[in-house]
């Protein structure tokens, strides 16, 4: 914005044949452009602003993360699968698993709040993710959470990285049959009401 104004003023000065002012204004425009590029690069590369903070999921095969009896219904629970932090959530007969580190700024989703029954709100910047598939419902996050398939085997909850070839092998209950688009519209309208 500021650099553009200096370049525009430089062009006007050139049209008026005022070369000294035109040169000075264009040099100031270049200085502000350089400063903006430096700040932007520093924010992205050093502070990781606007990049995905969720670790790339690398699980290979089914991995036990906790005893099934230890997962309480309706409670956000963090578990480890190798080096990966997993967020588990039981709703009725279903168990959902997504990455536990918020993709926006690395917040701990297990410390978040369950909203609208199927979503988790990050405690740091209020990004909302669907617990069923990790999709961003409400920003500031722009990257979905890693999604995991879940099964119960020998009284252990096991997860593996979700692919189109895997499924949760869980029957969805009637309570989960509400469409995600309705969830998203409800959350957006609530957020809009809070802003007013």
C-alpha cells in the first residue's frame, strides 16, 4: 500500500518533469517494498505465520494408542502414536481421531472446547475443526488437521493414517447424520452474531 503510493507519486512527478522528486519518491517506494518483503519473509520463515503447524502424518499401519476403557465419552483426549500427537474423541459408539496440534499456530487441541457436538475449537485462536474428518470449519486456520482411521482391536484403540482406501469401520449414529454444511452454517452464523 505505502510503496504503491510512493510509486504513483513518482509517476506524477515524472509527468511534471520534476526528476529529483520522482527519483526520491521511487527510492522511497523501493525502500518500503524491500521492507515489506523482509518482514513477510521473516514472518513466514522464522515465525511460521501462515504455514501448516500440524506435523505431516506418517503413521504406517495400525498403531495402538490407548486402552478403549480409558477413553471417556465426550472428552477430548490426547494420545501418542509414535512421534505423532493424536486427538481422540468418543461420541456414542463412534471414535474419531485427528491431529492434536492445531494447523494454524500449533495450539493443543486437547485443551480446546467441543462445539456443536462434532467440532473442536482451538484454545489459542478459536479455529474450529470437524472432529469427524479434521476439516477447517472456521478460521483463522486454513489447513485441515491430519485425519486418522480408528478401530478397536484387543481392547485397544488403534489408529492409522486415513486414505481413501481406509474407513473407520464404524456405523454412523443418527446423531452424526447432520450434514457438515449445516454444521458449518450454524458455526458461521454464531460467529457472525458474536462479532456484532
